[in-house]
C-alpha cells in the first residue's frame, strides 16, 4: 500500500498542543494511526489527526494497517516552533542630551527574526511598514532615527516574526526623550577653604555636565559675553586655569559662566572662593625664607631635613611642625630624637645666597626638653643650636637640658670668607656631637651686619641688679646708646676683659634695655666686663665691674616622685602622682621652678593623659595597656632635675587585649644602605600561657625583594632591598589569641650619582698642639673620606717617585675623633686633629657618591 506522510503539519499555537498531521494512504480501507492516535481516513485516502507535540525537535510515526493485519510505517523528524520571538535590550532609554539630533534604535531577539516598528500602539505585525536592519545571525536589529529635537519624546512599538512565521501579538515599547535645551550645570569648583601660608599660585578648576566653554572673572553679575578670561583648559567637561601672584592674608573670589554647543549660556554666577593664610610678614633685612615656619602643611616651605644617622642608613629622629608650642605666630619647627634611640646630629636646613668676605648675624629662639649629648669630641658638649654647617670657625651658642616653656634666644656672628652660599641649620646636635632629646625652633633671622648712619655712643653699661652676684648664676647688664642711629646694634660682651673675647652676643634695635644671661662665674672675685657696641668697622665700648660671691654655685633642683618607683594601674582608670621637690632658690631671678611631666609614649593619639602637666602633682589616665616611663622635670632657669616612675597598665576588663604596635614613621634609604626597624610594642601579658609575643615582618608591596635580618620573626630587624622604588612593610604581632599590625612606607633610592667637584676650607698654618679642622662643601650629597701626608720642615708632604706616604700609625697627627661625612650631607667637617711637632702636613678630603665614585 502506498501512502504519503505527512502532507502537512499545522501548528495549534501552544506548547504541548495538538499539531495537525495530514497525509495520504493508498489503501482506502486501511486504518491509520499517528504516534498512536487514530486518524480518520477519507474515501480518497487522505487522513488527518491532531498529535500533541511540544516546541523543539520531535518524531512523527504514521502506521497503516490493512484488513489482513499487514502494517506499513513511515517516520519523519521535525522541529516544532509555535512561539513568536522574544524581544529584549531595547535602546535608547531615559533622557538624551539636548544636543542629540539622531540616534540608533535597537533591540535583540532570542532567535533569528524580522522586526518591524510603528509609531502607533496595537498595530498588527502585517500592518507595520517601518523596518530594522538585522545582523548576520538575525538576532540584533537596528534603525537610525534622524531629525530629533530638544524637548521631544519618541515612543516606538516593535513586533517581530520568526522563520516559522510566528509573529508577536503584543507591542515591545522603546521610549526615550531629548532633554530640553539648558545651559551647562557647573560643579566641583576648586580650590576652597584656606590655602597654606606661602602659597603664591594654585589651579582654578570646575566641572560641567556637558561639553562647554567656560570663562571667569573677579566682577560678579557680568553676562557671559562680558567675560574676557577663558579657562586655559576648556571645551570638554573639565575646565582649569593657573592662578599666580597670590599673597598671604588675602581672600579671593572668581565668578564662572559657561556656554554649551547649543549656545545655551549661564545667566547666574558660579562662585569659587578661597583664602591664603597669613605667613611671616616680609622682612627685607632677613635673608631666610619662612623664618617662623608658618608656611607649609606637613613640612615648612623652603626648609629641608638632614640627619647624620640617616646618612649612615637609618635614624630614630622625627621632624615635625608644632602648633602647640610656638614662640610667636602659630607654629614652631620641632626635632625629636628619643632617649634610647640613635643619638644624632639632626637639622632643619635652608640654603641662602650670601656675599663673600662679609659679616652676618644669625639669631633665633630655642626651647628644649631632655636634650642630652651622648657622643662628642669637643671640650664642651653641644645640644640644640642655630649654626651653619659650612663654617668651621663659627662655633654656636648651644642649649641643652630642659627649659620647660621658656624660650632662649641664641645669636651667632660670622664672616663668610670665600663662600657665596651657605646652609643655615636649626640643629639638634653638631659635628661629632650626637644628641638625644627634643628641641623647638622659631623666629630665625639671618641678616648682613649693617653700616651705621649717624653717630654712635654707648653712654651706660652696668650690672643688674648691682652688688655681688652668686657663683654659677647668669649676669644681666643694662645699657643705653645715644646718637642718631639706624639699623641693628651688636653688643659683644667680654666677661673678663681678655682681648675682645665674645663671651656673649646680643643684637637689638632698642637704644636702651637689658642684655640677659651674658656672663657666668664659677670662682669668686671681681672682674672687669667690657661691652663692645659695633656695626661693621665702627666700634665703641664701655666697661663695668662685676663681683662674684662665694655663696655657692646654683644646684639643680632635687625631684622625687612619691611612692614606689614601679607600680601597676588599670587602663582608663585615673591615678595620682605627687612629688617632693627642693631647690636652693638660685638663680634669682627667676627664683621659681618650671615643672613639666613627660612620657615615652609613641602612639598616636597619645596613650598618656596628664591632667596638669605643668604642676609637680597631677592625675594621670593611660588609654592603652603596656609599660610606660613617666618623668617629672623641674627647671630653675639654668639647671634641671628629674625623677621617673615606671607604670605597667593592665586591661580594665581582665580579658585579653590585642597587642599595640607602632613601627615608626615612613623612611627613606639610598642603596646599598639598609634600614634599621625598631618598633614599639606593648601588651597586657595575656593569655598566660604563653605570656609571650610572636613577630612576623612581611613585604606588603614593592618592586623588589626585602630581606629581614637576622630573620623576619624577630622584633628588631634590619631591612635590605634588592631594587629602588616604594615599599610597604608590615609587622604583625600576636599574643597567640589576638594579633595587631602596623605598616610603614619606605622610599628606596638608587645609587650611582657622580659627585661634582667640592670646595674645601682650612687653615694654612697652625701652632704645635693647636687643634684644627678642615671643612667641605659639595653641591650634592656625598661621602667625604680624609687622608693625610707628612714631611719634615721645608719638605713636600706629598708622595713622589713612587714613594708612599708614611703609614698613619707613625705620623705625628693626634686625632680627636676622625669624622667621615655620610651620604645625604652636602657639607660638613673633615677630621679634627693637631700636630705634635713642627713640619708640613697635607690633609686630603675625597668625596665619593653612594656607588663609590
């Protein structure tokens, strides 16, 4: 029997619905079933039946059976598609810019399809006349829309049909609008607030919400067309221009208007306002810039830092600006080299141009706490001072110990010799005199010694108060000057009339007053004191007599903190410290003591809070667990006494607290030098066991390898670096239950910069056993190494004819602490030495850079 399967498949239009299967069988008497369903056979042999089939691949099998029971089958594979295309990702949406005149209408379908569009809803697919361009796979559909106008809204209705002619019966809506024409919106104006003192230029800037051209001016309420100053960078959405000529103590306001591509302009002002902090008032006679340290944010402008220990690889000294303890204005410069750390020669430094062979006067105010020289080769130790590292013959007047809240003025007069520039240093320590403690500096002044105008006469010079002065106390003098004078007066005080000895220096513009703390005597007797009043080559003098008594020298106050020297307290719980202090009443004035409590806390914010830090008795609250040393100092104007108590702080709750970790300030190091890391760690001793801490140093980031010696699990380590760059190092401390960590950033600089020629200074002749030194000044940081040669009187000390100089152990040089300047310094001293017999000496200083060049 012959038959045809199928003649047609007719979709019913729903998933798992009946699909009409039609065909023809040759035996009209046969029965036919399709997928098990009986089909009605017409007299002409045609048959049809509905078969339930779901969308997707399907198998259709028709079976015919004749009257004898014989069967024949035919099977076909078909794909059922009864669903219209799915539509998604229509765009654009929302609001387009007002400048939009055309855009692309687009959407995607989940199967190949042909999509059409209409501007009216509920339009049948067959009635839609606007088409899309389809992608190669028939799934992405786009149409270009033109002629768009600002302020309009466009809604498009989309229907699609797939390859089986299944068409959408509902609308897919794509709707958007064009913004109405409006001027640019301005925002993010800068700068704002108050800029630091010393700021002379800044960048004026703002943003707009669309491309625009912006202009600014200083007059408000001006139309855009009246502005004459466009931003240097404009036309996009960011606009900026450089402002120069700014001055301290001034406020500035700039008004901005902008225009977009539609020529929409702002009709109101956008104001950008800021001010500049008033810095030190300009002083044409002071050669130092920012002498009161008022300009700058984290560091004072025009000043840099130097540290001898840093030049050797690491330093524990900290440089900062102090807004709590100024001499005048709002800030002072501070150097803190903690006790127990590395003693150092640390400075704030400024380079100044000077005139050769000219006298200058350097002065400034110093305040100190716990300044104690630790290593020195001079006959007298050197504490805090103002000086010039370039001048070996200008020894500074220094301050050490503790002055409490008292500021002390120091002055230095010197001649520049052949130098045309030099460094001025506010300094804690000195050449070969390494120091610890804290020093504050303020109101520095460097000026050329001026030539007087008119007459000059010192009419009165007398000790005050009159009578016998105590041994060991400082003596003040009153003075009066007559004549028509201008400029600064320089007093040189010779305390015992020995050939114009500058025992004290006083610079003032007042024609009468007091010269304080000029002389001090340790043995009884009468002395003639001479005051020389001078300006450059003009000098006048006057003398008086001072009688020093034998009543004894001033003794330092005796301080004793009452109670045990060690004690244990609870965190956050206040306790009281009382003290017993005795003193001899000297010197008088002031005849009174200045008290100051301090601690060794290194954490920020501070852990230790003194209720009355300027009193000998105070209550104390400590906010972190650990062990602290609290110190009381008593200062009588000349000498200080101290006592300390060690306090262990435990947790208030009795539960274990995490350790506290402070790895110190960010640091810099020059290859191949290493960096010493000495963190401060405290803990409450819990849990117990183990009652011990473990340490782990890691490199968090950086370009090279960091090696921690002796190992990374030791508290105090030395870090070495394989390459230059910026590194972040982290220390994690654990008590076995809780852990804490702290990080620091290390800037590692490369080596190999060749040192240009340096300038050296020193004497050409000295006496036997007279101490002398040589100075050096290089235009870039260097290591300076000295060597020496020797010859008999009248001979050449340099080696010749291949003959090497005599070995150092037989030369007649007596060293007083050979000094080698390290990397990071551009000036300093050579070795101090003296000759034990007549002869010709040659001292050679060799500068080398970090690579040994």
